[in-house]
C-alpha cells in the first residue's frame, strides 16, 4: 500500500480513537523497574492517548511522540492540551527519517504500528538500537494463531476490517523478532478480541467469512487475540 493512502486514511479517523487501552500499556511497562525520569518514545502515536497517559503517570518524563499523519498529530496535540499536558514533544515524522537522542531512551511504545511496516526487522532493529541499557520496547498488534485454519481465517477477517493492507504476526513471530533484535526478558499481556459486540460493518464481514467456511462464532472465537509484548535491552 502506498504511504499517501495510509496518511489519507488516518486523516479520517474520528477524534478520541485509540487502538490500545493506555492503562494496559502503563500496567505492562510498570511490571519492570522504571527510571524516575524516563525518556520515552511513542512511534506511530496516533492521537496521543498513550503518550498522554505516560505523561500523567510520570510528570518528569521526557516524551517524544511522532506520527506520519499530520491530522493524527493535530488531534494528539489538542488532546494533550485538553488534558493539561504540555510536556510531550509531538512531531509529524516518518520513523525512517527520525533521529532519536544518542543517549538512548528508556521506553519505546509501538502500539498497532508494526503491521504497516514493509520491513518489520528493520523497524524493530531501529527501535532496539535506540534503547538505553535496561530500556523496554513494547510492541502491540493482533496476534494470529500459529496453526491453520485459524491463521488464514483471522488474517482474512481482520484484513477486511481495516481500510488498508496490513501484515500479520503471531505471538511467536513477534517474540522471535524481539529476540533476533537483541531483546530479552520478554513479557506479554494478551486478551481475546471479543466477537460478540462488534460494530455493524465488522460483524457483517465476520458473518460472511463464517458462512463461507461453514463455521460458527464459537468455533472461531478462540483464534482472535491481540496483545502487547515487551522486550528489555540487557
Ligand atoms: C493503528 S494506528 C495506532 C495509533 C496509536 N499507536 C494507537 O495505538 O492508538 C497506526 C499509526 O501508525 C502511523 N504510522 C504508520 N506508518 C508510520 C511511519 N512510517 N512513521 C510514523 N508513523 C507511522 C499511522 O499514521 C497511524 O497513526
């Protein structure tokens, strides 16, 4: 998919949209000791809810939050102002052209971003290299089943839910990737994506896939997971 399509798509995302619950991100990060004044990088920050929650949790943190979409950053700046937060440095930027401080960062959040990267290895390597010693990288995405037929079924349905093409990973794909990029002490926080309360359009495409494969919702619920995986640089 062309980048300009992605940017156009993110210009249409309604105000207040977050693709992750900030409280879950905070909770997972806090299960490891954190510097008193952490340096934080939120890549593909969207409308900034995670960055804002981190700024509220750590008022002395130095937080840089970037997104390739100018509209998403405008909404993030507005949300931060409304929350009374002025400590976040928001920027419109593509991570491929963004230089992070050489001293290293303590926390990196990449929530629902890896699936847009043409080269996921280069992406995670860039992030892992940017971490200070004992720094944490949190990656969040949908988690595909390892086995068929669940893997293809979830890939088909989730791709129909999203307005642009994305890549898909299982828990093992992501943990292997973090390890290959030199991170260890992996932790994971994952949850089922509930299929009983979907917006109408998503429900309709799920129903079509169920019909096509002659399956019921109880057959497929076990295949739908999303999660955050954290790795530490040692
Ligand atoms: C699904 S949204 C997730 C937003 C936010 N992290 C959240 O969880 O709510 C993906 C975001 O990644 C951004 N993005 C995609 N490619 C990017 C790139 N190369 N550099 C920076 N941001 C990018 C998109 O503009 C979009 O806002």
